[in-house]
């Protein structure tokens, strides 16, 4: 396959540049570049990323050509204005000097962070910013390179969506099973009750005849014999024993269907763009119910929820997805270690409050994660499952939801052959 | 038979639990025409079906997982075996593998009644020698028709 050249002017320019390079290579020696003569302003202006510099008050003092095209403001429009008035609107910065706090990089995170910035037209632009602090006279200067990650974000969101659809597809099979089982016995019991009531009506009619005979003062022996015969035919002793149980089990079945349908409705709650304060324990219980069929054959779930944990700011749909992914992973880990014929494993789920954080742990006594791969488990597309089983997005999404969307943390502790514990911390945002 | 040896202790457990499988003692019951071993981990399923089948003269022996089901299958010789697919310990697939491979049980028709069977799984099961694959909840007339057919055969 050959490359088609469409732009002849560009082709000519490229040929000229190539010829120039060849001519330079032929010179002996190649002339050294004098660093003193480099146009540093030009370097910054030709950078592939947007560049901006801010003084210690958060006021913009530099703004390159790429920043102009990325954000839509020209250099002359923004220089002298604060970050807050331009690319970092109030909601993002939550105070701080002119919006600078949003750029304060935790050194442990490697001097880069992902934030949502604002364009001139008011639209959001997800960006990775790299900030360097430079002493400038008696003050400081912050040099910021801004890399547009909207394409990456879009891909991540599509993957997250695909993973959600995948897990809902997987869940629907389990939910079908969970609903069809009670439906089966509720139907059978109701039919049984219907037939039994028909028989009982026959017995009742015999009793009515007996009562009529008693009232009329006539001989009751024939009526009494019919009562005994009807009771015998209806197998009254058996019906007395079974009717109550049949009705009790049917009510239990209806309750089971109601619970799982309610849980599914809560679970598939459409994702909201803004956080709402939710009861984590209720949401987790719900997810455990929805996923019943994924764990019940291999594990018991033990929960220990801290009743004093206040409602936690959360994106409910995303949070439920994370809990589901972790519970399904735990069930798989237990199945891998124990197979199908051994005793069940244990998945333990706890919540507690630690200062200004809600802490959630999901632990299992499954196969554990080998040390050589534990560092990769949060990477997108990393999976140890067979091709076709899972997209390798489960934990990557968990990390992205907890860290990027909630400003929390997620940690894993694991030992091969003994189990794995995931610990999630979500900020409570206490005033 | 290798499986029997390997799982002797587990089968012992199943034997100890065999009281679960005893038919209900009733004062008067219709003549028993057939005995069906029904393997399902939900005891409500087997309880409800035993009430209805009892009226049809069919005695139901419940088993709660594949291992217990296999034990009853080889020791009690039911006329028909019905099994769910997803269960703890041995699931339905493990049970089917043993039933269809063991000379003591190969003649007994096996019916799968499950809450979720994909079309691919259905055809695989039928190919494997399962007499019928029914979706849970199974309609009563269909269940009766299937049993009548299998009992005649």
C-alpha cells in the first residue's frame, strides 16, 4: 500500500526540508547549534501542548499559541487575568489563590494531574497538566503544560459503558435464574392450593349437610358417614399439614422476587452527573442482592456496616458498578482457589468512618494476586481471565471512578493462596 | 466408579443427609406410579412440586446438590431424574457427566429444568443425551406430558 499525497504544496515543502537535512549531513563536521541563539519563546510557542505561566497570585502572565487554539482565548485577552476567571472556574478550584490550588500537585502523584478545565465557550476540557514551580526574583512562577485528554476520556467513558453493559448482561442471566426459581414454586403452590380448596369445598358441603340434619333433628348417621368419606377423599390430614406451608413458601417466593426487582431498579438507577449523599450500606446491600447469583454458589457474604457512617457524597451508578466489579472478582478468586466441590469461601464487606473519610473494604479468602502482577491490576485491559471472559476494565474503572471522579483512594492487599482485600476511601466532604 | 472412590467421604455426608430425601408420610396417598429424583438447591422448589406430583401419583425425592443427587440416583434407582444446572458443590453439569457415564444410571432419563439456559447450552445438553431441557418456570402441562412420555418409553 502506498501513501497518497494530497497536498502538493506540503509535499514540496517536505522535499525541500529533506534536501536541506541531506545537505547538512554531508557537511563535515555538522555545525554545532549555539544554545545561546535559540529562540526560547519560539520553543514554547511551537510546543505540542498548550503552555501557560502563572504568578504567585494566580494571574496569567504567559499563554502560547496552542493555548490560544485549545481554549479559544487570545494571549492578549487572558494575560493579566486569573486562572479562576478563565480556565479554572469556581466550582473546580473551591477557593485558593486565583485558582492555583487546583494546580497544587501532590509530589507522590508524579507532578502530573488530570483536571477538568473550561474553554472560552464555556465547554469543559479534560486535561492533563504538568506543573513546574520556578523561583522568579522574590516570588514564584508556575509553568504549566496542558495536554488535551478529551479523546482519552471519551475512550475511557466508552469502555466504562461497555463494561457496564457487559456486567448487566452477565447479571441478567443470574437475575433470570433468581426470579424464575420463586416463580416456579409460587405457581405450583398456588395451583396446589386451588385444587386443595376445591377438595375442601366438598368436605364443607358434607359438613353443611350434617349441620342441616342436626338442625332438622333427623338421623345424622348418614350425613356423618358422608363427612368422613369426604374428609378421607380429600386427604384432610395431608391438606392440613401442607396448605399452611404451601402458602408460607409462596409468600416467601413473592418476597424474593420483590426484593431482587427492587434491588435491580436501585442498581440500574441512571447515573447522575453530580454527587448526591447516599447511604453506602444500603447501596452495597443492594448490589450484593443484584449479584446474588454470581457469588451464592461459591461464597457466603458477611457484612459489617458502621451505623454511624454519615451519608457519603457519591455518584451512585458509578459507585454501584465498582462494588459489583469487586464482588464478582472476589467470587471468581474464591472459585479459582476452591473449585466447585469444596466448602464455600467468605467475602467480607465492611464500612467504617476514619476521620473525614468513609472507608469500604471488600475482602475474600480466594486465590490472591501474584506479586509480579499486583502492580498492573488497575491498568486498563489487564486481565488474567480467559479471552472472552471480561474486558479487563473492571479494576481500571474502579480506580477511575474512585480516584478521578470521587477524589478518593483504592488500595489492594493480597497474598497468594490466602486472599485479597480492596480498601476504598471516599472523602466525606465534611464542612 | 473412580469418582465414587474419590468422594467416598463426601458421599458419606450425603448419605447422612438422606433423611431429607424421604417421602412424606401421609395418612392416605394415591397409588405411586413413578418415582422422580429432583435435584435443586432450593428446597421450596422440590416441596411445591412434590405437593402437585403427589396428586398425580408421582413420588418426588428431593436432593439439594449434584453430589447428593448422584448418591440417590445410584442407590435408589428413580424412574426419572430432574436436575437444575446451577447449584453449590457439584452443579448440574457435573451430575450429568456422571449420570450419563455411569452404567447404573445410563438407562434413567434425565431432564434439565433450569432458570437460564442459553440456546448453545440447550443444544449441547440435548446432544449429550439429556431427554428434555425445560425452562424454569416450567408449565405444569408440559412437565406432565414430558413425564408421561418418558415413563412410557
